[in-house]
C-alpha cells in the first residue's frame, strides 16, 4: 500500500448519523471456503435489541477462528444484507488496513455493553 487514501470530502452530521455502528461480540467463527478470497463466517451478538447477525470477513491474515470468538468488534448494522456465495451477510464488521493492506479489526479499547452505538 502506498500511503493513506485521500479524504473523500466533507459530509454533514446528519449523514454520519445515518450509519448505525454498534459494538458486538463474535460468538462463532469458522472458515468460509466458498468465498472467492480467504474469509471467515462470523456470528456476532449485538445484545437484546438487535440480536445475533452473520457476516463474512476477509480477516484470515491476522486472526484464527479461535482468537476471534469472544472479541468485541464494531460493525455497521443498517446496511442491506448481501449474498456472498451461499451465505447472507447481514452486517459489515469494520477494520483498518495494516502496513501491508491486511485487515485489522476495530473494537472498543475495553469491555463495553453489547449493542452500544458509536458516537
């Protein structure tokens, strides 16, 4: 990767507030061999208001299924579901690229209640 991407321009607070980013806990993770690129299937619990949702994530470089279970992550919960091979991905788990462009998950710095909204 050749450095940070340029800023995409400004948005208003109302635009930002349309994106519902919540904290969840990965309860299950398994390999997703049907995906085009190496990925895992994730089940993420967002607490009683939202419940458990599924996601596909290309995070095999830094994580194993065993290290993912129990981890708190941030995810967008109000995108429409996407069909990824035989799986319906219901949330977008968030990450940032490391120096080689591989995904590093984003989560709270300490334990927080499930379902908490990013602000």
